[in-house]
C-alpha cells in the first residue's frame, strides 16, 4: 500500500527502527550533548544512579530547557546592568560572552519551536 508516496513497508521498517532505538540505553546523541549541550540546552543535570533508570517526560525536559534559557538570559541581563553601573567584578568580555550565549540559546529555542510547529502542521494535514 502506498501512503503519500511512501510504501507501507518503509513505514513499518521506520517504526521498527524507532522502537529499537527507544529500547536502547539513553546516551548522548551527539558530541554537543556529551559536552553538556549548547549552553545548557538538552542538559538536565547529572543523573544519579536512581534517576538514570527512570525516564524523563517530554514536558519535563522541555520545561527544564526553557528554564535554562531563561536563566541564561537573566544572568546576562544582570551582568550587563552590573557592568553598566561600573561594577569592577564584571568584565566586558564576560558580559559579552554571557549575552552571546543567551542569544544563541534563545535562537536555538526559537528554531526548536519552529520545527515543532511545522511537525504539528504536517501531522494535522495528514489524511487518515
């Protein structure tokens, strides 16, 4: 049976591949995640022995990632205010790096949101 240009056997093969990948132990999917993610994105903290056996729900992972982005923006804003006020404990380079990290985190979050919205529209437009 041909569904939208894709043979049903290919769909079944993809589903089997996804099921087998879901059953494998979770490890870092990319070198960036192995190093802690992109400025905290994708990093939920170091799991301990009890936590590693439990699964993290998508909503919890999304909330944690959004909280990390928010925290990086708040930190960058505070550093910028301290530097503008003349605080000697904050250097210009540290402030600019924190602001760039916050900007990159936000841009990555927007791209993830765009992909999720696009996937949602694709699924909603599928004929059953």
